[in-house]
């Protein structure tokens, strides 16, 4: 159809009038973004995953579609707390966080981020049901691998650092070439969160007590659950067993140059931190405002008397040995930080809370 000039001018005038008349879309500026990785069913009212306690207890009643993300977002009435489920694994985590971070409906430049999810735990460090604030998140997928049945007799593992020829070869790659391998969380913010929550009572059921009693060769695994600080190994492969536990300890020590101690294993945190690092460069987020809290749903290796295969066969989402206690711990510990940040927003909008390391 041919449009004559007078009609084109009229159409343009009407379009301009409509644009001017429509109010600008609301831009949400959440104070805290709570990041969960999976939910088993609905967000409310059924068997819980990582998200449900946050939705129900923090009244995240507003449903906000996120078409480019994994799942709809949730927010409370005033928008001060926003919740996202990323989906499992580093690829889902990175893509979902990028989808949120680049969405023009949100200004996240001053938002704090609390990643709160379950994890496997090294029984050498604590017991099931414990809550661990992360100081380093180490990438467990980038590297080389030789099947364990073909590794040289003098190798401890078939996993080899990227661009190396043998396990844990030195010297390490220059720091600029291994930025994807280890992410250090803001130490002052981390210590502030730990100081605020370190004495939080954690659920300790008879079932968990019976589970931890099997780990007689690990004294710390026999203690009640606690809040502590440790490093997380993020790998989209769910691994299990005492030999891979040794690999995890060595891998984290290697990539943190001895500064980090492996405590938890999960699947998403380096993907989340990579996305937030990129969004920070774009002025869309601040990676210095990120906290990662991982709570122990199970141990990462078998107890005495079982093989790794037998131990792994007894684990599964919703059936981990300390599944509900770990979900309870994530909310009990993490919600204190969320509430403190929201309550103190007049200060924390411009000043990131910080504390010195605890004795």
C-alpha cells in the first residue's frame, strides 16, 4: 500500500503522541537478589527445592516473567527483594544471570546478590547440615582429562589444569590467563556476613545424626552442623568418592595458590560469577556485592564400609541425607543477611558492609 505524505505526517504525529502519553515502564531496583539454582515443582505449596522457603517466608508474591531466563522471577511487594532460579549447572546459571542483568526492567547496579543453595561437603571440614560462606569459587570443568584407567602410574589424578601437560604443573599460567578458574569473593563483605550469622542455630535431626555417625574416621563430620567459611568447587559434573574428594582439595589449593581450602562442591557458582563479572564491566551489576552460601545436603564421599558407587546410589535431589536441614540452613543463615541489608539500606546502598576476619 502506498501512503501519501499527509497521511505519513499524521501517522507519525499519532505515534509520537502515543509514545509521549504512555508512562515509562517501572524500573525495579532490588536491594537484594536471592539466587537459587533449582526448584522441584511449584514455587509454593509442595515439596520444597532451593527456592520455595524464600518465596513463602519472604513473601515473594509478585511473579515477573523472564522470557530469556530459566524460570519466572519472584519479588516482594516493594521490590526490595528479588528471587531468581537459574537452572542447574554452570551454563544455565550464566545464561539466566545474564538474562536478568541485561533486562532493562531492572537496575541492579547497587543490588547485593545472595547465592543460596545446597552442596556436597568434605567430611574433613564439617558435618551435614552445615552452612558454608564461600571465600573462593573454583572452576572444576575447565581442564584436560585422561581416563583414570590410562593415567601414568605416578599421577595422582587424570585431571590436568588447562594448558598444562601434567597434574598441578608449575609455574601456573599468568593470572590474566586463569581468570575463569578461580573467583575470590569480597573478603570484607564475606566476613561481615559470617560475623552476623556464625552463631545461627541449625537443624539437627535424628536422621542427620544417624547419617553423620557413619563417618567415624572424620571427627569434624561427627559434630553438630555449624556455620563456617570455605572454598567451593563448581563443576557441572556431579562427582562422588574419596579419590575425587582428594582431587577437589588439590585442585582448589592449586588454583587459589594455597589460599583456599576446599569445603563444598556445587554446580553453578563460577557460571554465576562469570556472568556477574561481565555485567559489572557493563555497569549493570557489582560483583563486589556478591555472597555465596552453600549448605551441606550430603557428603561428597562414601563413609567407611561403602564403595563410592554404593554411596552415590543412595543420593538424589529430594533424598539427600540432610536435604531439608540444608534448605532450612540456607534460609536461616541467608535471611539474616538479606534483612540486615534491606534494613540498613540508607547506609548499604553506597557503602558495602565489611568486617575483619574473625579470630
